[in-house]
């Protein structure tokens, strides 16, 4: 296994089980040094099994410990692994990664790097970290334990809430706000102008975008994702929203709490999206549409009309409830055969 940068860690399984609130079955003094998949595990690895259909992997793994549900514990113990029993192994794995990262990734120390620029009138909490060549413009507010990475820019009057991380080369535009514990990854641009132009005699007159972007708590925004400021009102992203890399959120969009979008999703202006929705990669949502809570859009689907009831929706010809779309798709694959049969019947009836 190749070495990895950062701090190495040898962790007692008893400590891990306690952190996860799991039931430890086996030697709690055993040490593990990495988290890894069952297929490539070594005796110093802790792994997890979340899908019952993959239980056969326990028969060949050499992992030193496995996070499992109760019904898979004996299979793990039979291979000599320590079992940590939890109700939801995948959730426990997620929490373990955060527990591990907190101990192996040194947090930036408080203070302003000598090469950074902090404008007069900006408020930077003493516990915040401002990285090399970062720019904090006038009247910006940098909260407690905020980390602003190298070359990142915080615009005039912008606010970063407690514990938020603005990664290297991210841009957080003037007048925008993000709440606590947010993460804005490298290359993301929050608060660029929305795409607003008025046609005039064959050319385009720019419409100044006078709103901002308001983002709630616990929001994560991926690398090179863009969230445009509103034209008049603000673009709104509620608590817990997760945006993948390379997503476009246009001006005046409103995204409800705990909605998640995979890479390359595009949302056109003034669309309003409900809470607890999911959007697969490269899904497209047209402007001024209303999407209800608990709507799930399959990858590469194009939403061309408002969706008023929860459910899974798929397709581009046009989008429909997933069950209906699957039936239509199956029929579409047989259109050539159906056409040949229809022509044969027409020919027979005409003779």
C-alpha cells in the first residue's frame, strides 16, 4: 500500500467502537492504521460491509476489523476480524472518516498569513485562519474558526459563519453570506453575476445583478461549482444542501434544505426546488419551475415542467414518473419491430 501524506494514525478498536457507539466483538486493543475496502484490506485495515449482497466478501477479506450489522458479525469473526456492530454500517463509516480525518489532517492554525491582504474595516475573528495570498475585502466578516485558503477571495461585506472553510482559490462574492460549518471547495465561485441581458436592436444590454447569495448552515459546495447572485432578490440555498463539482446554479434559484445534486447539474434562473430532493449527474432543470419536496431526478434527465408530487422521475422524452418512463423506454426499444409488424398487417389487410 503506497504511503499517504499527512499524519499517520494507529487507533485502538475500542476507541473507534466507542466513538461510533458500536458494539465491539473481539480484541479492543488491536490497532488499525487505515480505513479501506474489504477487497484490498490488510490486517491493519478497518473496513465496513453495508450491503447484504456483498456479504461473500467477508469470506476472503484479511481486514483486521469490519463494521457490520448484527447478522454479519459471525462471518467477520470467522475470518479473524474484530466486528463492530452498528445499525447502519455506511453511516458509521461516514462518521469514522470524519473521526479519522480530524486526527490525521492538521488544522490550520489561527492567524493571518503575512502575504494575505485584509482590508481596513474587515472583521476577522482571532481564531480564524487566513492563508497565503488570500484577500479579505472591506467590511467582510470572518467568523470564529473559519479557514480561508490560499488565494481565496472574500468580497466586500461578505460573511463566513463559524467553522466554515473556504478552500484555496475559491471566490466568495461581495455581500454574500454562508452560515456555520460550510465548505466551499477550490475553484468555486459564489456570487458571480447571473446571466441577465435585455435584447436591443440585435445586441444585448447587461442587466446588473443587484441581489446576493444567501447560504445556510452545513452546506457543502464542490470544486468549480458556480452559484450566481440574484438579479433583484437573493439566490437562496437552505441548510444542509450538498452540491457536487461543476454545478451551475443560476440567479434567483431557491434550493430547499438537505437537497443534494451530483456533478454537472444545471439549474436555470428562478427555479424553486424543494427539500430533501436529489438530482443525478447532468440533470437539467429549466427556469421558473417549481419542484416539490422529496423529488428524485435521475441522471441526465431534463425537467421541462413543474413537478408537484414526490417521487422518482426520469427521461428526456419528456420527463415522467419513473415507472411510466421505464414502460415507455421499453416500448421505444421495440418500435422498429412494432413498425414492421404493423406494416405487415396493413399489407395483409389491403390484399
